[in-house]
């Protein structure tokens, strides 16, 4: 049963990574596609490759996920908790993808972990949840909003005497680099979250001791994230690329440059697992506000933000229900 449980958890973990890829592909490429800096398929191919590369840049986020959110459970109960946590996250990913809502796959996973742990009687490390998840969840969108606003103001000031058509053409080229940086940061953040879950599963099953991430785990998670990214999440892409604000190339560049910078800092300096969705969406809002406040469709933005706040509890409830169901079979 232990081996069967391990295989089941690994399978659902890799499927979660795949859904994470197609759910969050819009984060990396929606702005560059909407400004026509890249064709959709070229953008997806580039994002898939950069996701793969980003997964190998660090391991701090993975260690936070594997040891900083819940105490590592044991035996079949532990496997049931991980399985339920992943099912909760996948369910929320699919629901929000269907409605085209750019919610956080990361916080769906964290909510699933907390809900399943509480249902299974495993201790939640509330200090870690507060320091590594809740505070970054609140702070990172604020930083993205203000950063996007300031970066766009700087671009407007620096290029105020430039030929508008030439400037837009040059920024369309620059967006290739900023979109690649965004995709690289997405791989750095999101592939590691599943790596942390897989390491927990291997530890529970007795196949690993310590917190090192095996190479095969890195390759598998990175590959599944890349495949999901290439599948594309067109529903969410329309929301990010057009429904919040009609972006032009300078605005798209400013949003991507801001969001990717925030993600690199949080990954390498704070080792905090933040949401790529939260950061890029708030950066787009900040960039749009420089044009005029009403240029941002705040009604759409409000629905997105509400989705952010209900993601963790919604995934937690689904995970708790799934744990009670799975526990009947796994004991």
C-alpha cells in the first residue's frame, strides 16, 4: 500500500504541476501576446523553455514548501494528506481556469496543504504560514502595483521626446526579453513548489532522508510545468492581456520587468513562495494607472482580488473533504 500510495501522490503531484503550467502560462506571456510582441505559439514555446531552465536556478522555495508550512506527516496518513492537498489545489485550478480567473496556483496548493493537515490531525506551522505565505501574499501585489506605476512613469519621462511609433516598435522587441525573464522567474518559483511536495512524499515513504532534491525530481517537475505551459491557458490570457486594460508595448514591458524583478528577489533573498499571478496582475494595474485611473477596469480587478482571498480557504475545504474520503481507503 505504501508504494501504491507513493505512486498515486507522485502522479497527482505531476498532474498538479501540469495544471499549474497551463493555468499560469498567461502570467508570462499575456502582455507580450496582447501587444503583438510575440505570436501566441512562439510565446508559449519560449515560456516553456524558460520555465524548464528556471526550475534549476535554486531550491530555497522548495525547502520552504517541504518543511516550513506543515509538519511532515508519517505513514499512509501522511500520503493521504499530500494526496488530498494536491487534489484540492487541482480542483481550484480547474474551476478558476474555466471561468478565466487568474487566481494563484501556489496559494491553492498552500490552502490544500493546510486544509488536509488540519483534517488529518497534522500540525500546521502557523508562523511559517504567516511569514512565508500570508505576508508575502499581501505585500507582493502592493509592491507590484507601486513598482509597475513607478517603472511606467520612468519610461514615460525618459522617452517623452521619442518618436511614439519607433518607441513602441523598440519596446515590442524589448518585450521578448522581459517575457523571457518572466517565464524564467515562473519556472524558478512554481516548479519548486511541486518539488517540495515530492520530497515530502519520498521522505514519508522512506525513500529519502534529508532535504536534498534529487535530479530526477527537478527534471520531472520542470518538464511537466513546461508541457502545461505550452498547452496554454487562453481563457486566463484574455483576462490578463485585455480585460484589465488594453496594453501597449511600453506598458507590457514595464509590467513584465516589474513582476519578474519582484519574483527574483523573493526567490533568492527571502526564499518565499509568492504568486506569479498576484505580482503580474498587480503590476499591470499599476502600469495602467499611469495612463489614468479610469483606464484600469477596476470591476474586473475587484473580481480578481476577491478570487485571491478565497483561493486558500476554498482549496483548504476541498482538500479536507478529500482527506476524509481518501482516509477511508488508506487508513
